[in-house]
């Protein structure tokens, strides 16, 4: 027999306080191309299903760095092959495409995993726009990595041929960077909230959301940018009045003096402690720094809210206080 989440808990005799959780998936949870994504997502949904099986309400957001870069590269090649027939594809449209195909995999594999566990719960993706400020200083200082990691030679070629801005990314290679303005408003928030309130698991704000400007009248125009998924996820968690924001990454805990002899893993951080470490440049820009910044913002947004940074497979253990780095007020 197939049960919904709460009834399944009663059948198993489990008594656990229900939490509303926004889970922000990093790139390691999605792979770097279509075949990798199929494999990665099958594993990713198991950790998400663990949270749902424990009785929690879950909303999923995700990054799209490799995917949106791959889509734009493909569309660029298509345009070059027949410029009279095809036109360049704006980055905002590429983000919408990435939301569609990543959400498609997440909702299908998660639904299957839940049914296999005897849990009947609807899972859906919401194409999500995020309003940004056209005067945001980020447009003058591109910092958001997208696309695949590159060698120095490949990066130099893109700079010469396409005038891309390319930077070295945390010792892992070179990547193209684009503007990353802060999110101001989630346009489809009322739709997302209605779905969550009626028991759906929702995939939303994928890739940080489709960045849009408010123009004349009610028109929303796509912006040439990528919103950081951690900041978009934080805004989504605030607006949904979530109890937890879980930011999943490639390490089990946040560390100071990372990859140095005196490296120290952190179990808990207050916002004040986190700011002290940020001022000391303890967290890599474009990597751990935005995760900690988003976590601090969420923890301070309302008493009782907790942000957790940990590995994908440790999400449930983190909620139970067994691992991960918790960012919360005293």
C-alpha cells in the first residue's frame, strides 16, 4: 500500500517534529553533462527522500553552472552554423532551459524514489523568475562561474575569441564568469507557496532563478546574468517561512584554514563568528563564501531559523544534529 508522508510515519511509529526545509543542491549533486546528470540525480534524490520520509516538508533549489554554460555554448555553435536562420540565445533563456531539464530529472527520479518507499507525494517543478536590480554593481564586476572547468590555454582562447571574463576557480581550473546580482523578489512565490501548502514537493528557483528586470508597465525583461543559487535559495527559504536552509556542497563541514596544516572543521557558527572569519578571508570567493553569507542571512532573518552546510548524503544526519556546520543565533 502507498501512503503519504505523515501517515507513513504513523504506521512506522515515528514521532518527529515536522520542519519546512529548503534544500539547495550544488553542482556535485547534478553532474556536468546529460549522462552524468542522470546518474547523479538518481543518487541525489535518495537523500531528499530521506528528509521527506522523516516527515519534513521539502522544497528543492539547485545550481546550474555547468548546465547553463553547456546550453549557451551549444546555442552559440548553432547560431554560427547558420547565422541567417538562428540568433544568439540570451543567458536568461539558457537559464530557463536549464531549469526545465534539471527539474524534469529531479521530479521524475524523486517521485519514483518516493513511490518505491511507499510514499505517494506529488513532485513538480516551477519555472521561476527572480527580479534583480539593473543598477546592481555586480553588472560592472562579473564574478559568477558558469560552464565547464577549463585549462589555461582554453581560457585564454575564449578571452581572445569571445571577450569572455575568465578567472581561476579555487585551484580547480579556469571558468567563465558573468554578473551575479543579488535577488530582490521571487516572481512566482505565490504559486510555489500554494503548491507547498497543499503537500507538493516543489523544485523552484533553479540556477538561482531566471534573472529579470522590471521595465515599462508589467513587463519583465531577461537580464544578462546568473543569480547565485545560494542567495536565491536563502530568499526562497525566508519567503516560505522555512525552518531550515540546507546548503549542500562537496565537504561535510565548513573549515577555516582550509587545506592548510592547521585546518579546523566547524560544527557550529554564530553569525558573529561567521562574519569574523569572512573578514579574515577564510572562505573562498565563488565557492564557500556565498554559502556562508547566505547561511548567515537566513539565520538572522528570524529567531529559531537554522542554516546547515554539509554533504548531500549527510543532510538527514545534519538535521538531527549529528554532522555538518550549523549556522544559528545563540
